[in-house]
């Protein structure tokens, strides 16, 4: 077998935050400006749209998005794919199996599903809904409502007259059941940001990062002030504009701290069940687009999953980001993102140091490899039968340095050229 060995990795990067720092610091990697040839491209989705379809990529080249990443990361398409997947499961595997997809709030796309939405709206009088533009981020354009007349204003501005209709596309929104009873800590709402790396869709190969964080709202939760973004939206981009935001304290808890807190409060059995339910969300949502995403061995994707917990400790999928923020909001956040990105590059393995059979690389644990991945070192024996334990460790200790030392031989660098 011909083994391609790079003596130096030429990279391009369209961002100027932590990822560029990590790439600059990586031994044997050199930045390429403008039109130079490259082996690795941390591109943005705009670059992908313009260049992917008419560029030839050599065998060893890697880029950080799949061509149609939006199938999972645009709010309306994610729900469409999940609904279809749930239907297929119901047909092929039955109700019980399909019910494992019930982790996203009831959602309709507007304006196309307006009538379906109104039907559902009337079935649950008094409940709260959230309206979100499908392709924006950082909480932009989002509002909550309880009465149909509250979206009339939006409808008037959003939909255009007959003549205007051809000129500009109406911006699509999703109307979604608002989770009215979020799990609160110190009276505050939060959501979880979890990182999942996909290195292949066919077969599906996905890695779960141990670190992540909870993003807290700065203001006590209440359902009486539905117009107050600081209460209801946990995006850092929103919270950091709050008048009483303290940049030193920030609004984040590391996943490890959250796991310890929940374990102290509810016991390890409950918390393990919760994290198992969260794993289920990652796998099912990736499977829902497995046949839709254009699989290409040049591509990988680092997803940021947003998960919300309700008072019964049920996890809900809010959205999936293909370009999770790599800008750091504090020193601690910077260090987490550097660890995450370094390990992402270790898994992508431009240096060719791995065997391809690894179940762990730094802070990443292999979660799915055509099927569930189990831990080798432990199994539970109950009533004579053995249960295998999933190989995931979200919020557990991340002793990545020690593990990486054992795993990686140093990259030879340009000398061997
Ligand atoms: P964006 O892409 O603009 O960040 P999100 O869908 O992530 O949009 O929503 C922003 C925030 O609004 C979330 O982080 C969460 O705090 C809150 N949110 C969104 N959808 C819901 C929902 N269905 N129920 C409760 N809170 C929600």
C-alpha cells in the first residue's frame, strides 16, 4: 500500500480566532496566503458555496465542512429531516423505536406550514411559542408569543404583495413550542453546548468531546416577561450585552462542573440516564441526515449541539451549529477551545500518526463507528447477562495530555523532506 506521508502541512484558514492560533502553533504546519496550494482548509461556509463544486481535491486534502451541512444546521431542515426519520422508524421498527426521536420541540416552518401551525396552536391554548428565523444565529430576530395577533405584525412585514413576491424571497421562520419549564440553577435558565466531530457519514463515524459548557442567562427565569431576551435566550452574544453582565464572571459553567452539580443533587444513576439520553440525541440526529449529506472523504465537520434540559431532566435538542463560535469569551473558554481544536486536528490526522482503530484521541471518545462503540475495560453483569457500557464521557475528567503522550509519536517535521 502506498502511504502518503506529508512532511509539512500547508493550511488555509478563513477565521482569525482560536483556530488560527492553534494552526499557527502546530508543529510542521505552515500558513498559505491567497492562491497558494494547500492541504488543509479551515474554510467558512461561504467559501464552500463558491468553491467546492468546481475544485479538484487531492486524496490527502481535508476541509472542515460537508457540502450540504445545512441539512442539519438550518433550523427548518433539521426538523424536516428529523420528522422524516421518525416516520421511517415508525414504519420499519415500530412506535417504540420512533419515540426515541421525540427530543425536539413541536416545530413548523413559516410561511409554508402556516395552516398546520395554526391548527396546532389552537389545540394548546395559552402555551408559549418561539419564533426564529431559520438561517440566522446568535439569537437574532427571535421573539416569543402567546397570541396569534402577536405574529400578525410579523406576517405583515414578512410576507409581500403579489408583485413583490418574485423580487425577493420571504425570509423563512420556524415557530416552535417554547420549553416553559426549563431546569433552573439558582433560578436561572441555561443550555448546553456540546461538541461532536463527524469524520465520515458513510459509514457514520462520530466522536464526542468530553468538555463543553452550560451557558446561563444572567436574569432570573420567569414566564411573565416574554419580551425580555435576557431571561429567555441563553446565547452568549445576547447575554454579554446585558447591563449587569460581568465579563470576569461570564455566564458559563464547564460541563464537568455541571455534571458534578447534577450528580450531587440527583445521584449518579439519574445523571447517567440523562447523559445517555443526550447521547441518543447526537446519534439520532446524525442518522436523520446520514442518507442526505453528500459524503466526501475530504470533509469533516465539528458540530456544536445546543441542548436544553427541562425540570424533569429531559434533554431537548434546540439546534445544531456547523460553525460553532470559536471566539473565546474568557481565558478558561480560550483554553477549552484550544484543547478542542488541537484534538480535532489530532483526529483528522493530517500527520498520519494514527492507526484508524483508536477509540480515544485526547478529549475525544469515539461514540459511533457504523454502530455503537463500547468501552473495553468495563462491563456490567446483572442477573447473569452482561451489559456493555457506551464509550462516552461527556463532562468527565479530561486527562487528554497523558493520553496523547501515549498515543502520538512526534511529527517528523520538514527535516525529512
Ligand atoms: P440561534 O441560532 O439564534 O442561537 P437558537 O435556536 O439556538 O437560535 O435559540 C437561541 C436561544 O433561545 C437558545 O440558546 C435557547 O436559550 C432559547 N430557545 C430556543 N428555542 C427554544 C425553545 N424551543 N424553548 C426554550 N428556549 C428556546
